[in-house]
């Protein structure tokens, strides 16, 4: 069964008609979703199927309006993931600050990493540590291990200063230098390290230290 196969082996192991059957969910009049999917793909290539409008899709036997909407929405999401149109590139401090806005109100220091792809689109945001950010606590492994798993090309680091002064401490500077060196060895660039307080921010890149 397609769903069980997907759970066990992942979506890449499924054939086209099995993936389509999962979107259809059920068949009709004694026909299973698999049979409906096989019939549809025997009459339409994937390219032709996804070029159909919702009105055209819903007229296919066994599809209907609800399933037509699911097929159309799924295809649109895959297109956007492929061309990056739904993603916003993070290229400057004005792009970074909205993503880390929640750090401004934290009562304890939170160290957060933004993992970006080659186009500077955000892949994932992860909290690396909570508590005082010192060179002895933050190890490059903790920052770069997720980057390797996510195939990230760039990293932006950020943490907050609950004291209200975003100026970097000696530990902040030492950590940043250490991570820059580690990133060069791994081929993963540290684009910036941003420190925020409730009202202000400090950017290592803006200050010419990265």
C-alpha cells in the first residue's frame, strides 16, 4: 500500500501512480485509489496532468473538485520549492532582524543559527544554546553539525543581550573568530553574527569584523 511504503522507504521509493494515489486518498465504485491513479497516468503524462486547470482536473473520473485542488496545490508547492519564488533571500541586516525578532524579549541569552542554502534562502532556524554565551560553552561542532546535515552553504549566528547593550563581549568576538575559521575549513561561510537587545542591535558584518 502506497502510504505504508512511503512510511517505510520514503517518497523517493514510490512510483508516480503510487504518489498520485496518496493524493487521491480514495477511489470510487469499487476502484481503489491505486487503480484510479494508474488509469489517469495511462491517459496523461505527469507534465500533461499538471498542466490541466482545476476545472479540467475535476472532470477526470475519480478526481472531483476536492482532489483536483489537492493535486493543483501540491504541484504549485513543488514548483515554488524548485525555483525559490516562495522564499526570501537573507542578504542584509534588514532581512535578518525580522527572523530573530523573538530574541529581543528573552530574559536569558539564546544563541540561534540560521542555516541558508546557496541562494541565501533560509533552510532552518535552530536554537544552539540557552544561557550565557561564552567561548568555553559554544563549540563549532554544535553550530556546524546541523549545517552539514542540512547541506547549508551559509550560516548566520545571532544571540541576545538581556542587559540591553548589544555591544559584543570579548567572548562574543572570540567565538565569532573561531567559527569563521571553522567555517572556512568546512566550506560553510559565516555571513554574520548579530547581537540584539530590546531596542538595538550589533552586526559583526556591519562593523567590518566579518
